[in-house]
C-alpha cells in the first residue's frame, strides 16, 4: 500500500472506536472484520436529513415562484 503501517493502524483504530470494525487477535496478528450495521444507521439518518432539506428547498422555490408572479 502507498501508506505506512502506522497510518493504517491509526485508521483501523479510528474505525474500531466508531464501531465499524471488530478486531480479534490471531497469534501475533490483529485481524479486523467489517461491521456494516452502523453504516446503515448513518445512511438512514442522512436520508432523513436530506428529505427535510428537499422539503424546505421545495417550499422556498414555491414561495419564490409565487413572489415572482406579483
């Protein structure tokens, strides 16, 4: 990889703290496994926020169209 082992270890530690990976020791190695469940929660939250923004922008556009007709 074009990054150092230390950089990879830091990224994996951050993913572990975020609950996106789980680690298990196998001899001298620490192996990581992806846990995609938190990503689903994040995607649902982003979709909810995006829907609210879409509603607000649509109301603004409708209001601008109404104001432009006057």
